[in-house]
C-alpha cells in the first residue's frame, strides 16, 4: 500500500521557520516511524514500547499514540483489519430527494479527499464544507481510519440496480430482534475510528459538512474500546459484561483469512474486488440481569473462564475448546454455551471477522444502562458468514436472554482506492 505524502502547507512552513528544523510538527506527527507501523500490527502496548526504544528521549505514550497513521490507499479499505481504535463513530446517510448517481459520485470524491488528508494528519481543504474546523489542529493522525459502504437502497436511488450484489439481500428476521427501523440500514455507511476522541469527532464532523445538501444523516452511533497501552501487553479486549471477547476471531496469518473476509479478484460483482460485507447490530446488554448471576453461572453461559478467557474444557485463552470433554458425567462446555453454539465447527465452518465497539448511551427510564455492543462482522459473503451463525444462536444460545438486538444494517464495502481514485469509483463510473 502507498503512503500519501502530505503537501507543504503554509502552516507547515511557519512551523519550520519557527523551529529551524526544516520539518514541521504536523509532518512529524503525520508520519509513523518504521517501529510505529510495526506497532499497528502488534497492538498498542508493543508498538508504543518499540517506538520509544528508538529515541534517546522517549516520547510520552500520548505523543506516540498520536503519531501513528494508516494509509488511505490499498487493496482493502482501512478500518477492517486495522487494530480496533479507542474511539469509533458509525453513521448512515440517506441521499437527498433528487440526488442520484452524479451527486453520489461527487460526494464520494469529496469524502475520499477529506479522509485521505485527515488520515495523513493534514487539515481538510475548503470544499463543500468550507475551511477546516481546527478541532484536531494540535493532534497527529492517531491511527484514524475512515471506511465507506453502500446499503441496498443506494443502488435504486442511483440507477444502479443492475450492479446490486446478491450478498446485499435483506437479512432474515430473527426471533430475538426488536429492531428500530429508524436506526437501521441507510443508503451510505461510514465508520470512523481513531485513538484520540477529538481526531475521531473531527473526522465525523468534516464528513457531515462535506455531505452538504447531497445526503443527510439517518442515524449515528458512538463506541469505544480499550486505549492502546492501557495494559502491560497486548490483550484480547473485554466487553461490558467483563468477558474476554474475540479470542476465536480469524487471524490474518491463517491461509484462508482473505477468502473468509474479502471478495476475491475476479469475483462477482467485479467492482467489489478487495471489498467486504459488514453486518452491523446494535446489541444492548441486560447488564443488571447479567451482574446478578454468579461467576460460575456467567462462565457456564459463555463457556470460558472470566479471569483469563480460557475454555472451561481446560488450557489457556487460545487453547482450542474441547467440545467433547466431560467432567463428572456432564459436558465441560454446556450444550448451549455461547462458544459452542457460535463455533465454526458447529456452523459448517461459517466464519467472520468481528471488529466491534462497546457503547454506553446513558440510562433508560428504569435505571438500567443503555449499553452494550456495536457488533460489526466482516465477511466475503454474509449468507455464508453471519446469517447461519446468527440463526444457530437464535435457536439455542444461553447468552441470548441477556441481549437485545435493537438495530441492524448490511453494507457493501468496496475495495480500497488506488492512487488518484475515490472510494466507490469503480461502481459509480465503471
């Protein structure tokens, strides 16, 4: 993937003149060192330590965090295999009445230019939204990623029904669904992630401004994760139930990882090559009910120890669960335990890459927290990934009584743009 080289702005020039270094602070923050880039793959704590070890005067963790950048161009869009950031915004837009293919193409061109600049640590140039707001003026890129996708309705509104992928067929109804249609679906979908809250908000605000009169927000959700460097070494994140969540995720080192997650070159439709399909579910956790359960009950529901994520059949977190093991005549991992019901081997090897954010939107009228998981599942084909797994969970998952699926969406996320391209160009101009 090619890293964009920031243009020398007047602000850069002023910084250089003041500091007498020939390199601006923004340029320094906007470019990750080789050690910093390695940190993207290794996780927050390892990356911060490796970067600090290359300097005589180690930077603070905050400045290290701010200096990391993720390339905008590449075979896949950023924000899919990028390590999950501490702050996330998910937002769907609907095209305005009268806006069609031409207007959508112009919007994606503006959005792509803004995303490319912000991901490199540069201010947004004056476009439809005007001059940069300055919200992130003092920060580096902070691992910012911006990811764009298309909902099923987008194709009808832009006269592109003949290019609608079969994989965007509406998701089936599930018995646990209590979906709010106003917070589901949408013509266009955007995911923003960053390790600094102001950088993330700046990107969200810039994209909303650039949308102008072409598209209006349909819904927005805010999420969070553990901050890089918050633990002594990289660890699987915990969800709001306190459970280690994501142990059995597909790994990029696995030979069939790309086959599970990305649409191959030569696949159908051609404009989706290198892309992926994302399923969004806003899942509220009934935390008051969950917290009333004993530790033993919670572990039985999940099938893993809460302390370290190890399966109840024994071993460590990444030990393969022994689904046949018995203890005192009963299955060590209960028949309806979450990890058994969700296991690929019990679902025809169906697999997806989960990259969620937690959320907390205050408290409900009954005092219960309005909190849970913004579940994001990436796969080459949701009909072979999310759908069969969710059907199985819907029928007999011990965790289901503690969850409420309140919003849903399915979006086609095209491959990454080449140099000089905008996201979705192969669809809109192909």
